[in-house]
């Protein structure tokens, strides 16, 4: 018995999926940032820490994005959850405010949001 197999890759569809992956990653990162702000978990005194936050998409082609808080004291507040954060402005203010998106209750939010965006941007290739 002899078999002959021919595989043809549709490069336009592959490129569509690559673009969809990058766009879904961008939108997911933006959605996480919006959820962080909406959840009111960032410690707030004057609001400068929350305003300094931005999404870095410089390495999106490598599959890497980041959410950055750009103040001199951001790292100190993030890594010291034992501080007694005032909760009059942000009711859920806490340290390690992004940890729940990595391994906590909001981990599913990240995967579900990415899946939803990936399906949306894949133009019907992913169902």
C-alpha cells in the first residue's frame, strides 16, 4: 500500500491567526488594567499611583505584555501587603493587587477574556 500526502498551508489564514493572537493579547491586557481600576484594589491617597499605570505593548510580537505602575513608591506598596492601606477612596486597597490575576480568583478572567478576544479577532477561523 502506498500513500501520498500533500499538505498545503494557507499563509493568509496563518497570518490572520498571528494578528489575532497579538490583538487579543493587547485587548486582554487592557481589560485586566480596566478590571484592576474598577475593582478599586490599588492603594489610593492622591491617585497618582493609579494614574501612573500604563500597558506596555513593546514586546507583543513575542507574546509578552505588561502592566506598569510608574511611581517611585509603587514597588514598595505592591510588595508590602502588611501596610495598613486606607480604604476610604479605594475600598479594596491592598498590596499585591495584581497577584489574583496570576494565581488567584481572577486567573480565569484572564484566560476567558483572552479566549473571547482571540475568537473575535480570528475572523471565524476559531470557533
